[in-house]
C-alpha cells in the first residue's frame, strides 16, 4: 500500500506511539484488503467502551482505558497513551443503561467502570451518543462524505439512504481512524463498487415498518453481501422503515448498500443504479417470498406465552416511541411481561418532554438508553419467550440468549405485552 | 479402492502471514461474528448455521466469507485472546469484516485461490498453510477413516 509522506511519518512514529500503532494497524488491514492507499476521513462511528465481562479485565489493568484501547482498538499488545481524537467520532451503543443497571443485572462496580470509561471517552473528544443510529441524533453525513463507521445497520443506512461512503468497519479500524483521520480507500469508498449487482422486482405493496423488515430480510438472505436494486416500490418509505429494512438485510445477509429506484440518492433511475454493470441476477419479491422471510425469522418461535417484549432495534426514533405510547395509553402490561424500549438518550429526553415516557411507564414499560438487550446481553429474569418488532433482534437474540423469539408488528408486540400472549401472525 | 494419499495444492494470496498445519473445518455457510459465535470457545451458535454447535478452535477454518454485524473483528479478536481462535482462515470473499478480523486474529489467512477451497477441502482433511508463500497443501482424509 502506498503511503504519502505525512502517513509515512506517522507510521515511523513522528506523532507518537499511539498514532504509530494506529498506522501500523491500518497498513496491515489495508494490505489484507488489497487496498492501494488510505483516504482521509473526518467522520467516525465506533466503539471504545469496556463493559462486557471479557473487556473489563483489561480496564482493570494498570493501563486502564488506555490498555483497552491499545488492545481492542489498535491491536497493540503494548499499552500506549491514547491522544485526543482527530475525527468527529460518535460512540455506538454500549453494554448497559446505567439508570437501569439493576434491572439489566449489572452490578454497581460495573456501573462505576462504565461511567469512568464514558468520562475517559468524552475526554478524548468522542461524542457519547451511545447509539446504533447516530444518523438520528446529530451525525448525518452528506452524500459523498468519506466515513469510517461500524454497526451494520448504520453502515447500510449511511451508504444507501445518505449516499455517504463507508465500509463496515470494526472496533479496531474505527479506533485507528479516530486518532489518525485515515481509513483504507477500498470497497464502498470507490465509485465503481457502489453500483447495483442484483435486480429485485418488488411485486407487492411494501408499506409498513414490518413489511420493510420482511423485504430486507428476504433480500439479504438471497443477495448476501451484494448490492440489491429494488424496483417497483410504490410507497416512499421513511426513516424508521429504512432503518428496519437495512438492519434486516444486513442481518440475514451482509448487505452494506442498496438502491431504491427513484428514491435513494444514487439511484435516480434503474440505469443509474447499475451504472456500467448488468444485473447478475433478477429476483422477484411477492407474497410467497414475504411468507418465506416471515417463516425464516420465526424459526425459533413455538410457545405463545411470552415474558418479554423488546422494541427499539435499531434504536427507536421519537416517531416510533410516539406510536408505542399511543398503543399503550391507558393500558397495563400483563403481570408476567416486561416491556423494554431502547432509544438514544437524547430521544428519550424528548420523549420525557413530550410525556411519552410517563405514558409508557404508567403502563408498566420502560424506555432504556445507551444499549439494547443484545449488547447488554440483558433480558428480564425468567424470559423464555420474547416478542420483537425487529427482524434483526428476532434473528440474533434467540441464539444469543437461548430463548424463543417472535417477530411481529409493533401493534402485535404491544398487544402481547398487555395480554401475555403473542397472537400475531402473517397478515 | 486405493489407499494412496491424495494431495492437492492450492495457490492464493496472503491476507495475514505465517504458516501452520492442522485439521480442516469446512462450511459453505458464511460465518457471522457477533451473535454468530461464542468467542470464548470458538463455537458457532447461529441458529440456522451448518456448523452450529461446532468449534473452530485450533482448526483450519475454510469458509466462503464473513457476514453479519460489524462486531466480527472484535469477536475473533476476543477468540484469539481466549485461546479459541482458528489455526488459520481460508476464504473466498474479501470484505472489510474478514480482512480486519483476520488481521486481529493474528492467524495465517489466505484468499484469491486458483481453485475453490470449498470444492477441494473437506472437514477432516489435513491442511498445511504457508501464507507467506501463498501455498496451501491439502492431504485428503482417507475414505473410511474416522474423522
């Protein structure tokens, strides 16, 4: 890989050992990819916290958070002092909501560690958004902006909906990018890799958030990590719908970019979406495919009696909290069921102001922030069966926690929270 | 019936340098990192995965590529620190997830083969990986021999 003079000096240690280690990692990573050079980035979305049990051991070492960053963000066995970040860097969801630590089964010692880590991160200049949806709380890259983001559901949104450019980075590469402002120029940074590969003819109405999740899950299952171009979308979606679509497509497959003809920024027409390329395959999405997606995601579900309803994967928007509050107003949860809704902290603050938090809490539910059940590995005690309005969560959480999981609409999930029984089904 | 040991040689590109030899664990399913493996044991946990319940610890993992969450590299990074990493990784599809994951796993890794390793290598075969030279030597498991 070719480095310019500035990058070469960074690698040689001119800007200190942390920058040197970061450049060493970026070089190894770039060469593994087969990249020819690095590109400057001023926009990073990553994670540097240490609340999972395995990482806590590192935070408790003499180097503290520097030791965590050195190992897990720079792949450096030597502990280096971490300088302030150069790029605008936003933190992803973490391992707990400190305000609900007890419910999430987290000890006061770990909460202390979490707060210490947060203060350390803030001191570096990392924005503590603590969300998988930075694009709804102040990190909204513009078309063409080179970014270094991780979190598959954020990456796919960044590339496809915003037209900004990022690969699916990881914890180590975003750590290196934060302090150097560099990332390998490869993959989705390059024009030629952003064109569609598969044509998807959408033959049925796709309108609700649940519909968009089913479509995403099916398309991801088929195209895996390629670039689907969806033609025939009759209803312009909104943020929550595309958030769900992308999260589903990146869970069942590894989709990092898609085009919606006439809707997303790099697909004003079908021709522009494919550019000089021809589709390698054409698939159709109709009733049978929708049913297939529903059956696949509900593979773990059998028992209808539920103990847990989890909403907010990816983190809920204020519009989704509003919807949940409307469905819950004046109702009470079944005594055996917990309802946890996950959202960014600033969105919860808005929900507080709007009175939605009170409505949800009066019904017996909670709005939690900074994390989710999968990140915190936290579910209510005694959960055997859960219901989700997220294809992504229904895909991952049952395997991670050894539970059954139903996917349903938000209304079906809230109904299950109130009745104690999941009565949903494919409509 | 022949007891002759079949050897097959593949050539590919180094992703991470180094050499090693060991038993192959082969899957046609892409591997998910975060939520797809238990990094402390190297066990695949994904619900519908061909290798569900099996561990890649100490094995030459042969697979199409990576999928799923961007926690991929971190999970394999933890697997290395927990002593549960694969011995080597041989794969077809280059992505940032797998490139970074392979780099932080510190195990020899290769891609861009002259023949599809998924066609040539079967679980239980003995595989010598020399990533620096770009060579993989496969000794086929004898028929009837228990894996």
